[in-house]
């Protein structure tokens, strides 16, 4: 025919034809091929009549084949045959070579380069890749030149049902309100199938319920789970587990399936009213409980949860509605009953309340299950306690004049015992409120009286606290505030308001104003202050003119003053008030005579100004004089301290014997002090020089050193030290200086042990110090100090 076509083996035609017959055809098959221009292309034209009158021509193609089809999941042992490529240039002599390229060429798909047969080397999964696009070409084996242009073709993978439906979640969680109507949607579950949905029923999924009936159902096509029973009650059962199956092949036998679990919870609705567990509740409370005290609680139970179980409590009836109140505790859903007003056992001992509990969130759909409230009776018994005394008033105010006599009663406080068995009351004052003890109170009748004189000018108000206590039970006390107001009495004379520094000019004329004065009075009369000013006696130099506004003017009466004759005038002024009894006082004005300029401005006063140097005031001179005196005192003290620096006596006098360590005011120089002794003497006793004076201290008196015989050549150091110790012990001229001479040798323990008084407190009993007299003259002082103590103690 001159055409090159792809050959499909005959063994594959029968299953392909069978599948093509069984499957529904939604569209006409489409031949996929790629046209490539061929040199010296031959075209065969054939007239074909058509309704539109046009003539169709058929063109000859170098390559032409249908798309290849390959079933997935091939399980054979040999390579799976796909198809055959053939060119009309192939003479069968092996001169042509077929080459394959594209998706999977050489690995997944291989071609026989001589025959053009295509095989699949392994099993193919359509869900991984649905089709493969490859390119084929025929070349001359000898020249390697293409004899046909490269053409493209497709290998399409046919699907088989090899994947079961799967759910994205293994376990679903859903909820639906209780008491829901049948058919209420709960949740939708969806399964996916990896098979080809466009090829057969492999991906068509149908849902069914395996567990959860008869409470729930599922729609086969959509997977929506719905309620199947009416009035499911959460209080009876809250949790349900539903198992849903998804099956492909439209749910037919042989289809693959997958399952999932749906945990469904019934959520609460307010379908239960609150209920009190008891019809009557008894409570007790002490009559002394303050307002606001919680005396007990009531609680109504509700089978619902959350806000559907919230309850509001209220008192709706009873004889104690004005004495008690109820508060709803949101956290515990309890009604807390509290005291609203003070209680009194003697007035009433039992109260009855009717308490109601009602849901705050009621669902209108369930009104028919109501009413959503309940009531109970609460009986409250009042218990008697020993109450403290009660004053007749919450506070007292007494007013008294400041001139009353000591011991005058200023008022009386009253208190009683409110208990049924009345107890006598004792009154007292809280002294923290009356530190000066100005007032006192009669303990029996509560009369308050003065114990000291009153003075309104010192304190106008006194705030006292009176304590009332039962005699039979003093712990029961009550306090009350008593305010005492001191009323004013005109007992203070007026006086000058300030200190006046008054001067008069030497050139003053008669009637000239030199000072305006005013007065003050500690008293506070009801009509206000009114003062009168006058002179105690007629004065030829000055006069007082009352301004009748509590001020007065001081005027001159003569012409000219001389400060060298009289430098200062004293002017007594009488000031009196107008209250009863009238009080008056005399204040003296000191008037200095000063030199003034023509304008009346003061320049200098009295003769003192003539003697003082210019620019230096009296205050400055006084300050300079004080500084000089202080310097002299410092110098004298410093000289006296230097004189008192004397050397203390070496040994205390016999009359000043004390039980302490005698200080000799000297301390040795330590290991590096080589002036206290000659260390070479110990190293070489034969090289001992004449006895030197001690260089570590300065003795009071100098004595002639006594020569000691030299030691032999073979004298041991120990013997040498013992001889020197014996020599010094028998030397009465050697004073016991407080210096330690180290001889680099430690002997045996001393039989005298420690003589320190620091350890004397730890010894038991008195010690005998008579052995000190046996140690030689150097210990006579210690023997007298300690040996004489015994006689002192005996005396």
C-alpha cells in the first residue's frame, strides 16, 4: 500500500475489543498522531461526494498509527508488549534502525531497533502517571541519517480497580444538639478513590453505616450523617461511635472498601429545670453576726451543663425578707444567704424564707417541659450571745465654759446590757484619748467631770472615748466617742500685735505721726474683737489717738528732740477690750530719737552711732569678739592637754590594787627585735660580754650592772640558761618589766601553772596562794595581792 503503520500484536486485540464493548462510550474515539512532511510525498486523491458539494482528498502520510493502550498492574513474567513501529522504507534487510525517545524511553519502554517492537519493562501504575508521550525515528544504520522525520505518539494507561476508597481522617469528631429532630445533619464524611473516575465504576463510591444504628444514618451518595431517632437525651447517653464504610464499583459486589470512625457527642440544651433536693432547709446564725455575714447556702441541682445549668436565686416570700438577702455564686451555682440587718435574739428568734431558683437561659423550644424553676423553704434560727453594752447614742457632744471649777460634771453617758439577763455596766475613759488626764468619769453612772482646769486658748476641742464594759463579763466592751467643746470666757487681756521698733526724728513737729499700733486678743467673743487705746499717764512728749478700728496712732506733742540729751523714750500704752469682764494690759513702746533727713528718713539713732566706725555695725563687732574668744579657748585647752601627758607609774600604788592585769606600758619587739638581748650569748656562752643595760625599755633609776663570772668552755646551753635564771631570780634590783626574753628553749611545765585572773572564774572554790611567798622577793607583791584576799573575804 505504500503506507507505514504501527502494528499491534494479535494477542492483544481480543481483550481490547472485549473492554471496548463492555465500557460505555461517552465520546467518539480520537486518533492521536502527528503529521510530518515527507520529501516526495505521494498524495492519492479520491472524489467523495458530500452534501455540501466539495470534493475531499486523501493525503498519504509517512507515519500513521493509533495511540497505544496499555493495561496497568501487569503481572506477567515477560515484558509487556505495547506495539510495533514500522516504516515502508524498511526492506527487511536490517538497514534501518528504530530509535525511541521521550517519557521512560530506554528504562520503562524499550524498542527493538531492528523490528520496531515496543515493550514495557515493569508493571505500570496509572495512579502514578496516566499516559506517556514518546518520539520515534527510523535512521539508516550505515549512514546514521534519518529516513523518516521524528514523530510523536502517546501510550495511554488503561485503569483497573486496584485502589480502595480512603478517608482523609481515621477518626472524625462531631456533635449534634440533644433532642434534635430526625434527619438533623451531623457531619459529612468524604472518601477519595485514586482510580480513574472517567473509566468505569472503579472510582464511584457509595457510603453505608456499619455501626451506629438505629441512632444515625448516612446518605449513600453524599456521606452526610443524620440523626435517625427522635428526642435523643444527653442525660441518658452522651457519646456515640459510628462506623462508616465507603465502597467503590458503585457498591457492587467485588468492589473495594474503606472505613472510618465518627465519634458523635450530644451537646446539651436546656431541657431540665432546676430542682432543690430538700423541701425545707434549716440554718442557724448568732445574733452578733454583723451585716453582710454569710450564714449558709442553698443549691438547686440541674441535669444540664454550662450556661443551661445556670441558676438565679431570689427570696420571694417570708417574714425575713427585710432581715436577710441572698446572693448567687456564679462559680458554684449556690445561693448564699447573708445578714441584711442587725439581728436581735431578744426581739425575734426564728425567721422563715421562701427561696426560688430559676434558670437564666431558657430555650423557647422546650417551654412545654417547664416551668424551669423550683422553690424551697429556709428556716433561720437566731442564737443568743452575750452582747456588749449598748450606748444610748452613737456619739455625745458636751459644751462647757473654760472657767468652770475642777470636778464639775460636764455630761453623762448612758449604756445598757441588751441581753435578757441584764448585767451592771462599768464606765471608763480611754486614756489614749486623754493623755493630759484633764477629764475623768464615774465608773458607776457614767458622769464625766473635769480633773484639771480648762483653757480654750490651749485646746478648744477634746475628743474622748468612753468604754462601757459588763461587770460580769469585762471582755464585752463597747466604745463611744465623746466630743467636748470648750466655750470661751474673756480671761485674756489684749496686747500688741507685733513688736514695734519706733523712732522719732530730732526735727519732728507737734502732731506728727510716728507709729500706728494694733492689738490682738486670744479670746474670741461672739460680737467680735473691740479694743481701746489710751496712755497710762499724761505724757508731755507723745500722745495716743484711738482710730476706733482696733488701731491707734502715736503722735508727737512737742517741737524737736535731742538724742544727745535723751536717746530713748518709754511710752506706756493701755489696751482694753469691751467684753465682760473687761480685760486690759499695758504695753510699753520704746521710742528712739534719730537723726533724719529733710524727707523724714532715718539716718542714725542715739549717740552710739558717733562712736562706731563707718560701715561696721554692733552685730559685726560682737561676732568678731566671739571668734577671738573661741580661738583663745582652743589654745588654752591644747596647752592643758599637752601638760597632762605624763608617764604613768610603772607599778600601781598599794592603795590602788585591782583585780586586773598590771600594765607596764611596754611591749617587746618580737622575733626581729635584737636589742632586747644578745642572741650570740646563747650560741657561744664563752663569748658573753659584760652585762649590758636593757635597750628595750628605759628604767626609772639606773643601777650599776653586776658582773657575772664567765662560763666554762664546755658549758651546755641548758645549764647556762638555768644558771642565769637562778641569778636573775635572786637579783632584787631587777624590776619585773613587761618584756619577754626568748632563750630558744622550752623547759618543763611550771608548778605554779597560770597566774592569770582571766581563768580564775572557771576554778571551783577559793585557791590558796601562800606558795607565792616561797618563790622569792619578786613574787612578794603577788603574794600580798592574792594572799590578803582571804582575810578580806572573811571580814
